[in-house]
C-alpha cells in the first residue's frame, strides 16, 4: 500500500509514543482529554490521526470516528481511511467536535488542515488540539538535539507555539479557550527518571504553568450573523430549523496545568 504524504512524517511519532517519554505524554493527554470531551455534547465527534492516543474514550456522543491514513489495528471507533488530512470526507457543518492530536506539527499544510476542520464543524462546534510546546525544556532539548542530529522527538515535526496557534484559529473565527499545559518533568529517556521528577508536575502547575512540555488548546467555531435576536420562543424555533443540537454548547473551563 502506498503511504500518503501526510503519513510519512507522523509515522515516526507513532513509534515514539511507545517509548517511556511517549507513554508519559500519552497518559497526560488522555486524562486531560477525557475531562474536556466528557462535557462536550452533540452527535458527531471525530479524531484525526494518531489512534495510539485514545482521545474520545470519555465522549458521550453517539457517533464517533477515527480518521487515519490506514486502518487502525485496534478499532475502538469507526474508522475512516483518507489519503490526506487536508481533505476530510465529511459534509460541511456536520461535526460537533474534532480532535487533532499532534497532527498539525507533522502536516505539510497545517493551515489547510485547520481550514478543513473549520469547514466540517457546525456553528458552535469545537476543536481540541494537542501539541508540543517549544517554550519548554522539551522544546529546548529538541532544538539542541537537532544540532547534533540526534533529536529527542521525531525531527520531521515542527513545534507550533500556543500564541501562533491561537492566531491561526482566530483568523478562522474561532474563539479560543485558555490553554492546558502538562509534562513539566525534564524530557528524560527512561521511566525511572521520569518518575523521579514527578514532583515537578505540581511545581510546574503552580510556578511556571505555561512552560509544560505539551499543551492542549480548545476553540469554538463562531459564525458571524448567527446570533438571533427576538423573543425566546422565536429563538427556539430558529434553532430547531437549523438542526444544531442545543446541547452542543459547553461551559468554559478554567486553565489547568
């Protein structure tokens, strides 16, 4: 089978997630994603890429898919195989939630992936993005290791800072929530050393909350002109005609480390 141009860069990350450091990242992200997705209501949720991360395990939506460039071995969700994450096989304004775990960092055209996400999301739909934080010890080690041509993380990825990502989302009329940061321990290669530095998780959340090795950014799609004015009974009728679930809104969460 011929691999797509999307899969080639990210395939190295699939293997890295099986290392002690990768398991450490996966554990934090799955725990945080469970908290976030459990309170997002609607009908259709999609995770794009990296089925190794079970990001929709706590989602209550009746229809959940995993979109990947190959059929996942462990098919916990309905699988959709695509050639490129920048061309999603979903109708416009058909999804309530899209999850992007590290896809943008390994995509040849991350802007196109985001544009596709914006297209398939319904008004008030949400996107959740996981990424490695360049402003962290993890980012510093990756930058230093590249000079020695022995990168800690896959070299094919490009770290995207949170401010830069937020700018991209705002250009697509996305309202960005406060970010969530984790992985404050140094980027160690062994489980033993990662456990030794476990105390830094508590310290990091309190003293340097924006310097975690990984982040999660959540945003809501806003559509100009969609706000309805008039009596309450008129708003209910208009919402019903649009076919958008009224339970699709989520209460804002405060930033956590």
